[in-house]
């Protein structure tokens, strides 16, 4: 019986890593079709500061047992160096978390889910600047055209919203809402790029354990200053249960899966495949909140999904090995 040589063994392992990466990113796509719906519902009970502080606190508690279990097996230590490594991506993460909730006061959850996919174009530019190993992906014409179409489609979906509140005299969404949504999208792309090094050095479990703890710690004084820290007492059992479910699934589980995807298939491609989220989010929002798209929005959504299809055709390279040298 022929034994595989070292090159064949490496190819088999690489295909296994890619399969794991794609499985992780598609699971993340499914889960991340839901956050805007959860946050839109929770806006009735929680202010943006309190909502994010408690969601991340629950996520931190949920990941803690896994972190402790991993630490028993050895591996990277959680020390001051690890904390400093995770602090930088936490800063855009805090801004993203707060501004995405604020954006839902200006638009529906389905529309926001579509608009935020414009993070693909920002991620591509940031990855080009930060990670040389990502440049092979970004140079391919399918990725370039796909991300541009995704950006154009995302802008059209939000600009042609028929029931935007508040609105400009021309009938489009107010500029503050557009700016807030843009800020949330850019900060998410920046977070996606900056988290690659911590996830590569510490692993997905340890890195997100630290990220959730630091993010909660940063949100606590902001909630004291601008929000209502006692909101869970007044929100009711159902709202608090929705918050807990959204935190465990959309933050803890999804982030760990997303970190795995970043390591195996790269930042740019992992973000590009997130363009598939809006289809599920839009369908659920139409069913639950009766959100509807205009004809111009439907055409824009079609352009966005075409961009997602083109971006999916990009062939990833071995980014996980290169990540170890960042």
C-alpha cells in the first residue's frame, strides 16, 4: 500500500483546514443573520450602552468555562502581554457595538444587516495594509469586483429605504443615521483585521475570553455615564432572556467560529462570505417585524448578492501559517 509523502500529507492537512474554515464561516453566517433582529427588539427595553454592556458580560461569563478548560491543557498564558495584545481590537469593537445599536433607530434590522456588509471593502483595504499574505486574495479580479458590487448594493439598500425614520426632505435616510451606520461598519472591519494576531497567538477561545472581558470592562463606565445600569430590573423576563440568548449565540459562539474562519481562510475572504447574512436577516425581519424592501432596494440587494457570489469564487491561500509570523 502506497504511503502518502510529506507533500501529499501537507495537502491533505491543508484541505482539512480549509474545510474547517469554510464550515466555521458558514456557521457564522447563519448565526450573524440574527443580531440585528435581536438588537432591534431589545431597543424597546435597553439603551445602546446598557444593551451592549450586558450582552458582552453574558458572553464573557459563557466563554469563561471554556477558557479555564483550555488553560488546564497548557498552551499560551493569559498575562499582561496577552491583555495588551487584545486591548487594541477591543477599542473599535466597543465603538462598533454601540453604533450598530444606535443605527437601528434609523433603519430596520434587515436593511442594517445588508448595509453593514459593506465592511467587506474596508476589510479588503485594511488587510492590504496590515497583512502581506492577504494581498494574493485582494489582487484577484473576482474579489475586487465582488467587494465593489457589495458596497454599491449595500449603499443602495439603505439609501432607497421607503420608511426611514428620521428622514431628509428628499425622502432618504437622515445623514446622522448614515454616518452612524458607516462608523459601525468601518469599526467592524477594523476589528476583523486587528483581531487576527491575538486569535493566531492565543487561539480562538482564549482570545475571545479576553476580548469579551476587556470589552465589558470598557463598556461599564460608559453605561454608568450615558446609559441605565439598572435596566435588567425594569426590562422584564422575556427581554432579559432574549438578551442572554443573543449574547451566547451571536457573540460567544459566533466570535469563536469567526476566529477559526479567519485563521483558516483569511480575514478578507471570511468577511466577504458575510455578505450572505442579509438574505436570511431580511427574510426573518419581513416575517417578524413586517419590514419590506422597495423595488430599488431589491435591485440593490441583487447587486450585493452578485458581489458575494464573485467574492466566494476567490481561492484562499495558506494564511494560518503566515499568521504565526505576524
